[in-house]
C-alpha cells in the first residue's frame, strides 16, 4: 500500500503576474533537475494544500504547484474578473515558459482533471503524460446531478444544509439561486451561501466522513473562493462547448494516462471516467472499490502515488535506489 511521501517545503516560490488583474502563487518542490510535473488543483477555486506536494517522489520529480486565478494565495482572492477556462489554460502556458519547462506531466483531480484535459487537448506537444482523478467533464447533466437532482437523494441530510440559504420559491434552480447570492452585495447572504455550497461538496466527497476534508472545504476563505468561482464557471457551462472534452479527445493520441476514480464517487460519477477511456485508448482506468471522490482517501492515495511512480518509470525516470 503506497502512502504519501514525507512532507517537504518548496525550494522556490514565485509571484507571476498574468494580466492587469491577477497574480498567481507558484511553487517548486523536490528535485530541481527532476521530471517536471504540474499539480492542477480542483474546484475551480479550491487552491493547493501542503499535502498536494506529497504525491510525488521528491528525488525524481520537479514538483510545480500553483493556485489558479482567485484561489488560495493568488490575488485578488475570489475574483471572477477575467476568470475563464481559457484564461487558466493560458496561465499554465505562462508558468511553463516562466519556469523554462519544455514538456511536463499533468496531475489533476476533479476540476483539475477538466483543466488538465483541456490544456492537453490545446497543447498536446507540451504534455508528457496525464495522471487524473475523479473525472469531471463539466457537462450540464453532471452539474444538475450534484447541484439539483441526483446526489441529493444519496445525502438527504447534508442536502438540507445546502438548500437552507435559498427560499423555497427559488429551489427549482439552486445553481443560479446560489450564484445570485455569491455575486450579490449582501455580505451575510454571500457568506451563508458560500459556506452551504462548500460544505455540501466537502461532506459528499468521501465514502466515509473525513474531518480534514470537511474542515478544508468549510474554512471561510476557501469556502468563499470555491463557491464563488465554481458557481461562476458552472452558470457559464465552464466556458466549454457541448461535449468539448470528449469531442477533442483525439488530440490526446499518443499521450499516456492513468485515471483513478472511486467506485462510489458521488460528486463526479464513474460514468465520466468510462466515457473518457473509450475516447482516449492510451489511458488506463483504475477503479477504486472502497472510495468516493476525494484524493485523500486511502485507496485513492495508494493508486495516485503508484501512478506517479509508474509514470516516472515509463518516461525513463525510475525511482532512485536507496
């Protein structure tokens, strides 16, 4: 059973201005001459955690993490201005160029899988491989499943807290009802909506209750950026065309990939991963029988760490002896 690698600190941190509004937090850990890997966090809007550095052997990988626009330590916090999928793909290219990386591995879960796939389909020549978890293709039925009709039947108790800030007359369209509050001028209503939105996701993310995951999602700063940015993306169909990721999957030809997906993922149903594998034959799907959505569940940690070890070996950078 693979576990996370020991905690490490960055050997370099950067503040990268990507336009007139946004400045990104970027950090590098591990081996400065190692195999470059970009950690692409979820949400959108969640930001990175220290534990995210630990999926990779620091002797083998040059580990690059960044907080996307409006998330984590990037500024301005929770900003929706100039915040689209296309902006984030362009930011990833700016990070790559700024750090002098020619090609890299992308590692992303949930929304991080979405963004990694869109980047890889846009810039396939820059991608050595993909390690993805909890596939999210951002289609309307997926949004409706989690925010209107579907997952609510699995977690009816948690659901009551999600809908609590919304009057009954608006509950026929919870996405837009929350979006109005999250982007409105009433600060109390905005924070109540953010807390309800973020806790719903944190509670539904694991097969068994996980206090750490819920606390991360429930922290006020994370909750605000996660809820505001997610709602902003989802009311705009994540700035993607219909079935865009699957339609553009031929661009992934020749790129090796591992997909890790929990059998009982209630945030992003397993159907997504199966459809992606059918469209991308180079990918291998690893279904974790005792897990939900979160990267921090034991079975998913094991599979993701194994995937990083296997990817390094496949790309000619096996673990170093001793």
